[in-house]
């Protein structure tokens, strides 16, 4: 797979426990030739957790991409009128983010980037990571599965015994999902045995 000449927005949201798992796929997209523009949610920008400090995640994204992450609505707004991205990846896509996107709420950089991308009828790839995917967010996932130009990285229950509502995308399928989304195709199967 070659992504040379493609501009990929890579947006990370506050599923903090998954940030470390996602970072290698930012690098993999770069290795495949993509120009990657990092975007972070307010939660990633400001929250230190046991999974890492906000400053460390920002520094890692900057080091990999050679660009400071976009962090505000104002910074990402031009994605729409300037048609800056070929594809936007949201990984991890927290339950909060997918719920807001499904309900048309645009109150942060990642959501504005998604809105701008969909405005241009261009693909948005989402890698779900949420503890309530089969709870409150099940209906929102259903909405997004049926939204034109939204493509989901295959996902399943990551811990059905201890967290029966939790859903997690198979992050190693991000590059393949991106490739197919650029062709207007949803990778299959969407629901997987984790």
C-alpha cells in the first residue's frame, strides 16, 4: 500500500489508555508515504494520566510528523474551505467524541476537523475505543455506521467478562482501513472477534 501524495489528518482523543497503542500507526502512515497532520482533543492536550503526560504525547506527535498538533477549532477550521485532507483518522475515537459527532456537536478541534472533512464529502476513519460502546453509545455507533463517508476500523469486545459494554478497534487495521476508505470502501468485516 502506498500513500505517497496523500495528506492524512490524524486526530487523537481522550481514550488515554489507548494512546500508546495508536502512536505506531501514525508512524506507519508516514512510512507509507503520507503527509500526516496531527490533531488533538482538549483532553489529550491538557490531561496527564497514569498512561502518560499530555506534554509527552504532544512531543511524540511533533517528533513523528514534524508538525505541532492542531489543538483549536480555529486551527482546524480551514480543513473545510481549503480541502486540506484526503482522509481524517480519529484514533482512538473515544465514546465522548463519537457521541458528539453522531449528534452534530462541534465543540473542539477533532470534531471541527471531522465536520470540515465531511463537508467536503471526504472520508473520516474512526477507531472506536470506549467502555460504553454496547451501552449508551451503541445507538451513536449505529448512526455513524450509516453515515456517508464515515468508515470504521474493525472493532469488537475487548474484555467481555469484566467490561461487557467495552468496544475496541483493532488498531493494526488502521492503515488498511485508510487505504480502502480512500477508495470509498468499508473494510470488512466491521465486527470482529477481539
